[in-house]
């Protein structure tokens, strides 16, 4: 079974709007990472948040982590058409040598 | 640096055929891994390696073999292809041993169809 599950599965917004996607996971983690995948390409790392952190920013990206609820959210502000992609959360369980990925959120930003 | 390079980009096999998916990285990364991506399933780990000569199984290892003779290369072998192995395959690497705060660098993928 998958450790991380993204919600919603698909999201369509207008350019300039904010996009929020969520990730829930099942077991205690070391860190949680967000990746972006453009159509037909490999995944690209966006941001990492550790289990003892609550919020991180990187440019137009804001990630929050609530370990009590076992959930994270990714906010993309002032979205652009180029942000159209699939977004995946990935969790690393303590001492595990692997990242476990969710099934992703497909974001479409309409011009 | 080229990063993580996968070949081929596309491949069609018949059931029962064998083939090797190639993966090479030029970042001197210790950790390398293979994932498969299926619609609605996200990425699932097939095998991984924490260094030359060391490999281990991931979530879905059946039907696949790996070896790691050098730091740079981590080929994935399908011994007898089955239609259930139709998928997109990604190779990924990271700097350390695959723990802590390491992030993965991905190749561009191999789209495999088994008829």
C-alpha cells in the first residue's frame, strides 16, 4: 500500500490563481519531499521538509507539514501556465533506504 | 554533467523476450534506484543499490534483476518480459546512502510495452 496519497487527483485553475495540493501519509517519517513531473519527463525535486519543521518556502512554493495529522500541503502562488505538471509527494521513513511516492496531483494552469 | 541518462527511451517487446534497461550517472552518487510508474499508482520502487556491489529489493522486485559493478552504472534486466511489465521505468540517484535528507535525481524514463 502507498505511504503517501495526494489530494485532489486533478486540479484545474486559471493563470495567476493559487494552487493547493495535499498529501497524507500513514507512518512516522524522517522527511517529506515534493517533486514535479512535466509530461513525458522525469521527476524533478522541488522542496524537502523535515519532520521537525512546520513550514518551508522556496520562491513561489510554500510547503507545510503537520505530523500530528500526518499530512502536508504544497501551495503554488501566482500560478503560471508553465506550472502545468503532475506533483508528487514522497516520504522517507526513519532509517529506510527508499522514498515512497504517492500517486500524484495533475495540475493544469489555464492561460 | 549529463546527470542521469537512461537508454532506450522507448522499447517494444514480445512476451518472453529479455532485455536490459541502461542507467548511468556522472555525479558520483552512491545511491541508485529503479522505479516503475503506472497510471494511478505513482512510482513504485523495484530495486536499489547503496554502492558498487550492493543491491537490494524494493516494493515490486519480481521479474527484474539488477547488478552494480561500477558506481556509474545500474542496469535493470527483464529476464522474461510479461504484459504486466508494460510501464514507464525511471532510474534515480542520490548523493548518499539513500537516507536522511538526500533528494533523488531522475532520468527521463524508458517507456516499455510488452505485447
